[in-house]
C-alpha cells in the first residue's frame, strides 16, 4: 500500500555499557553531535545526530558481537581513517565492497560501526 513506503532510516538504537564513554567516542572520534531533546525515559541514554539520521544510545547489557552493526557514511573514508588513527583509535583498512569502500571500528562497549564511502 501507499503507507508502506519508508523514506529512510530515522535512527538506530544500540546498547552501551557506559553512556558517557559512548558519547565521548561518538562525538569526539566519529563526529556525531548530542541532541538535547531526549525525554527522561527513566534509564540512561543519549540521542546523537549523524547528518539527518540519529544514533540512540541505551545503557543496557550489550549483546555479543555476531556481525550486527550500523554504518556511518563519509565523503572521504581515507581521511576519516587517518584522523581516527592519529587520535589513537583502532580502525581497519578500507576495503572495496561493491560500489563502496568500508572500514570498521569498535566503540568502547564493543559495538561494531562500519565507516562507509560510496565510490
């Protein structure tokens, strides 16, 4: 039907074991910014902006890494990798996958984040 036509991904929500450490990583290392409109849900968390999309952090047990991840889109992946490595963040080399380049980084809670560039 006409109603079932998503316009894109609004946000992803990920579990983290330390919200403050996650905020520091996602803002200082990956360039996201903290939103100030998150209601008090009765548990720690944060809403972050990544361009027009959001990443929501939820303080809760982190599931084991079994391939789940989300991807942040960059215009210049090589520059992003260089910046991360200069700041002491471990990031994989960029590899081509289809019509894209991808690299991977792990947040302080052990969540995998793909760094993605269209080519």
